[in-house]
């Protein structure tokens, strides 16, 4: 069963309430998304750490109900 983009956003917002999130369904199939997430929580973290934080927020759904997620993570400017 594909994962809805609103569910992805809900899970990320639960972990990062300040996040600004943009999600695009890349293939129209509910399995391949691109997401841009901006959060203060990313300040001082490497890109790998930021992405791991998002994967953790998704609670193990990557590779299962969510097949592919191209991530762009950024900390807001000072």
C-alpha cells in the first residue's frame, strides 16, 4: 500500500514541529517522493545526520511502505 504525502508530512512534523516541508510525488504512484525539509534542528548537523533524522522520524517506513524519498534538508538562514 503506497504512502500518502500527507502522512509523510505528518510524521516529519511530529518530530520537527518548526519544519517547512515541500513534498512532490515524482511518479504519481505514491511510492516515489522528493521532499525538502527546513528545520532549526538541522543546524550544526552534517547532511548524513540530517537525513538520518528524517528517516528516524519516518519510523522504519523507508523501504517498506515508502519505496523512495529523495531528500533535501536545510537549516534556515540565521
